[in-house]
């Protein structure tokens, strides 16, 4: 067969227009990436400028904000009587988060060990989708579950009046359920990244499966697991709908998990709902809370991501 | 990357695109004692990050012949191959210095249009890597990028390329079936068809048979032998029988340096250097 | 050197006991693992059963057809919320998908080779991972500032008042009562500062359906016209008209106000990092040899991405995006911040700047009430929400399997 016409003509497209087009497209795609940076910048700028209206007010002092033990931004219409000490909100968030972590960390870690070390593929194929479904449940549904099932069960189990209808424990348990799939899948990833040779070495020395996973695999994957914990912690601190439904609306400064506990996110929701006049110091206090929330979660996520990166490199 | 090349030495004939096609017949090839050098490499150094992969290398690759690069793993032969059509551009930390020219085209020049260069210098990889498309679309992929062709011309071109790559008879009834359904050897020949469909002048082959069974390897070697009438072929191989079977010139690399180069017969029968002799006799590598 | 004592003095009884103890411990641990792993299944089952039990009496066609009602609780439904959620999800997909997939392509297919650019690349990557960890309520506040108020550049939007910069799709009128009871006429409004009009003389105007008419004046004391058609376009002398605006579906203004456009864009911010990360994973899983093959044929990086990598990664990208959409449908906090907690709305959005109710916000509202009926309604609405999510996930699985078939 003779050489086809297309190759005889040798009419190749000019590459210079192609190059220009390529440059344009790359610029467009780069623009998309720049948007992600703009979002971060936007969040920080928004929080700083808006919370300025709060921190600049005479009624607020930085010292009082951080160390105050009373928060009455919603309850006091009168600015003179309003107290802006973030202590109660932070204590509420801490109570809910600590309870959530007490649920999510051990359960998530053990489930992850089971999935990565012992589970047969049949059980994996069943358990992983279950965890994915739990991870996909809207948080407002878990909040409803907390007031429908968890809180009454707690009251029933404790035999009566110990728990308030809205309390930190039921919200904490629901947030824990929410964080469990996240802890589990991140820790499992970390443990699966541990080279098989390490496990073979351990079994070769006569380790039992328990000793192999607890003494060899978990320590080897430790930084990955710690990063999973940090990310889950940050998620729990920022969780909104569960606490808005189940943790109550009263800011209390205590360590008692049976009481109501308004959290930082819960306060923001209540303030938005309350139709407080835009521009008042009480209204802007929500931005003061938001910037605190952002700093806490951002720091934890950043630490978690950095540890995760380091861990990935060590087994790359 | 490199300094602009000085004017070409008188020996190199600038390849006008049209000249490629009236191919030299078998008789003329036989009378000419070797062809003029086409790709010229001089004082060439290449690095990956801080690691120097190639050191002061000088080599001429003649036109319409098969040149094979042999040597143990990590000797830099694949690196050189991938610099010839600048595939290393996308490797982080890869850089090169020295002269690398094809005809009067300076390959390393940052102004050189990589896209046009890669059309002229096709490459076939170690593992067959057809796109997850139909056989026809695989071969038509390059022409659709580079040319404006009518449907019938494109069909002609695809058929011609597949015939050239000696795989037409096996696939002509299922041109629109997925390419991934072919056997490994057929896939590799399809990849060769895909590479020649854009009308390249040079074909680079990076261990094209190492992932194939012996029968397919033989088919591809025959094909390489046929193709050299129209293309300048550079082939990287681990397999010394392969180099001796299908190449005219051979270059032996060791630890980033070119140890010896010459006609395949002389390099295999009476190597000048000790290292070459050890390698071709199978003492290491 | 002789054997160390630890190896020669072996107490066999102790060794056997020790081994047995260790094995027992391991078995116990295994049992603990299994039971804890199964716990998550139990939790899921309890959750689904309890909510179904609570909501089963309210699962009726009323729920799907009607709107929220304070008075007729037994007939209240969630139809505006379903439509609203889907509309918001549409806006969200429209904004987040191109942006997210574009970013992923840029980060995966155009990886820089020079050192400072690689550092920048890593920075962008870290930034995206961090964005994924920002609480959604903070995105809500960002949306409130950026989309709802646009930093107050265009002035604040007041209740019942057209403000800001109205670009298109709106006509302003005064609305007056005609002599026929229940019927109104419209008079074009030119001066937006003037909020009411007092009609003294006949003027050109419109019927409520938009047909041009001549508005007549009836002076009190004179006989009223009797013809219905005349009465319809006649008003009492000195009648007062209030401001009234008609919005086309493409009504567009700056800032967006508490509109579903603003809510959808805010949700797009929330799911953007998720889409980017999952698309990146899909692109990364495409074999590098395909990329090499395309580059080796002289394709540019963009051509490689468009013709080779993107088609190969499509199933993964689609699956990740649909899962992200599921997240968007279930998200309540940012919408609560952007649109407020109001649920009294009878229909889906009428135009781009209309406010909406979404399913999660409605559920939040109902679940937070004291009346038992509303709690049941909330459970029923949750069932519907979960069904919508289930359908979405099934589509994702279907697409993944369909596109994985060769050809």
C-alpha cells in the first residue's frame, strides 16, 4: 500500500496557536487553584474585620473575653449587663468534644485494627460500606437521634433525673458516632501503609496477633493515627447541628456532663436564629466566637495534616 | 538548558520534511557504507536532582539505521533516550547540558517546540500502553491532534500505520473493539502503529520487548528491521541477542558513560574495551 | 563465649504458661475487636429503626405535597423543602464542579518541575487539606459576608424593600385596589424613592396579568360603573397604592441577599475541598504510562489531560462529586447562617433571588420544637432525606459500574 494522503500532504497544525490556547487554558486552571487560596484569605479577612466590631467595643476586653466565666450575649439585650467571657462556651465545646473523643477514638482505632489486621475480605466488604453510610448521615439526623434515643436512654439508665433533657453527654455520644468513621478510615489507611515485612518479622519472632498489632503495627503507624485523632478532634469542635439540637442553649461554665452545655457553634446558631439586630455588640460577639473556633480548628487540622504528610513520606 | 548550537558541520544534511518520504530503496542502502549522522550528541551531561545520570557523552546516530543502546540497569541509556524527545521535561529535577541536535534542530533549546519535536521523534515504551479506547481511536489519536484530515484520509492513514506495524491482518475486523482486549504483543505493535501514524522521522523504543513473550518479541524485531528503511530507530535493550539481531549500530553504556560504540558486528565480535567485552560475554549486567 | 544464662536456664513450665496466657490475651483481643467493629452496625440499625418507628405514621402523600404549616400540623409537609434542596444542590454543583475539577487537573496534570513552584504547589495542596477541615458554619459566615451582603458594597438589603443594585428581571409598580373587590391594577413606578402613590387622575397602567390598560377614576359621590370589566380597571379617586415588584425567574441583583443563589454558592465553598481531593485521587490513579504515551505522541499537557487522563478518571470524579453532593444536601449549618431559620414558605424558589427552605433546615426546625407532632414530622422528613441520599448514592454506584465497563 502506498503512503496515505494524510502523510504525503504533511499539513500539520501550526503549534503556535496551539501554544497560545494551551497557555490560556493553563491560566484558567491556575485561576481555579487561586480561588482556593482566596477562600482561605477571605475567611480570615471576614473573621478579622467582622470581629473587629466586637473586640473594639468598650464593653469587651480581651482579658475578660478569654478568662471570663459568664456569657450572656443572647440573654442580655442591655449592653451594660451583657457579659462576654468565652469560658462557658469553651467549656461546653470541651465537654462535648471530650465525650465524643472517648467514644470515637477507642472504638475507631479498634475497628481500624480489626479491619486492617484481622477482617476477612467478606467482613470488610460489609463493614466498610456500613462505616461509609454512617459517615454520610447528615449531622442534623444524628442530632435528632441524640434527642430521640440517646438522651432518653441516658435518663432511663441513670434512673431518673440525673441527666437534663438536653445535655453534653448525649450530644457528645452523637458527635462521637459522627467522628468514628473518620478516625477509623484514617487510622486504617495509616496501618495499611505499614510494610508487610514488619508484620512478618513480628510473627516470625513468635508474636501473637494481638502483640503484632499492638506492639508493632500501631507504634509504626502512630503518627498517622495521631493525625487521625487531631483531624477528628477538629471535626468534633466544629460540629454544629448535633450540638444545636441536643446540647441545650444555656452556656454553663462547669465540667458536669449531665448539664446543658452551649458550645461555640451552638451559640453562633442561636445568635443567627435570634434575629438580634445587626450591628449590636451582642450580634458581633458571634464573630468573636467564630474567630476563636476557626483558630482552634485550623491549628488542629494544620497539625494533623503536617503529621500526616510526614508519615506518608516516611513510608513513601 | 544549553547554549544555542553553532552552525551545523558541513556533513549534516538538513532534513527537509519532504525528503523523508522517497525512501532509499534496498539496493541503494546496500551500496552506501553507512548513512550520514542524523542525531548528534556532543559533551552531553544529564542530572536528576544532584545525581549525574550521564557524563560527557558524545555519539552520532545515523539516519535510516537501527542503533541500539545496551548496558546494565541504571547505566543511563533510557535517560538519554528520553532526552532525545524531551520526555524528561516533566520529570521534576531533571536537567541536561551539552549539545543534542537532530539535523539543524537544537533539541535542548528552551525555545524548541516540544510538541512538534515529539511528533517528529516518536517513542514506544517498555510496557504496551494503549489508551482505553478503540483500536482505531488509538491510532487516530495522534493524527487528530496534529493534522486536519478528512475521514477517508484518516481511515487510510490508520490502515497504513497498522499495516506498517504488521498488525493490520489481526485487527482489521475489529477496529472499533477496545484496544485493551488485544494480546500484549499486538498491543505493542499497536503502540508502534500509533507512533508512526503522525509521520515521525525518528522512532525511539525503550525496551519494547521486555514485557512480551518470545513469539511476540520475534514479530516486533522483524518489524523493527523492516521499519528502518523509512525511520531512524533508536532502541534501548537489555537483551544482547536482540541488539545483535536487529540493529546496525550499537552503543554500550556503563555508569553514565558511553564506553564504546560502532557497528553491531564489530562491537559484538571484537570489542575494543575490556568492560564491553565482559558485558557482551555476559560476565555482568 | 558460652550460651547466655537467659537462653540456657529455661523454665519450661513458665514458658508454656506464658505462651498460653499470651494466646488467651490475643483471643480476647480478637473478640473485643469483632464486637466493637460490629457495634457500628448495631448503631446504624438502631438509628434507622428508631427513626422509622417514630416517623412511620407521617409518611403520607401529604408530606410530599404540602408545605410547612403552624396551624394544620396534621397536614404539614415538606414539598418546598424538597424542591429547595434540589435547587440549591443544582447551583452548588454548577459552581463547585468546574472549579473543583479544574483545580484538581491543575494540581495533578501540571505539576511544576522547578523548586519554588513546587513549594507553591505543596502550599496550595496543604491549603486545600486545611479548607476541608474548616467547620461548615464558618463557611456559612463567609457566605453571609461575601454573597448575602457583599461586604455591604452595594448597600444593605432591607426587608420588603428593593435595594442594592438591581441588574435585570424586575419591574416596579404601585398596586391599587380597583372597584371590583379583590381585583387590583398596577401603575408603573419610576421613582424608587417614592414608596406610595395617590392616584388623582386617569393614567396608563397594567392589569395584574400584565396587559396594558387605561385606568379610570371614580369620584365618590358619582354613580359607580356597573360593568365588571370597567369596574376592574377603575379606582376610587385619591386611592393609595403601595410598592409592588414583579420578578422574572432571571431576576438578578447585587448583593444576592438571602437567596438560594447565595446559599448554593456557600454550599459550593463547603464541598469544594471534598471535590478537589476526590478528583485528585481519581486522576492520580490513572496509570502514568498513559500520560507518557500521549505526551510521547506530541500531545500537549492539556490535550493529554482532556483526551486521556480525564476520561480515564471520570468514573472516580463522578463518584466523588456525587458523594460531595450528598454532603451538600444534608448540610444545614451554612444554610441556617445564610438564609436564617425561617421555614414558612409555600413553594420552591420563584426566581434566582428568592429564599428557600431546605430539608435539613426544616428537620432542624421541626426537631427543635416541643410538640410531639412536629417530632414525628421531623422523623418522617429524615426518612425522605435519607431516601434522597440513598438514590443519589445508588446513582453514583451505577455510574461507577457503567463507566468501568470497557468500551
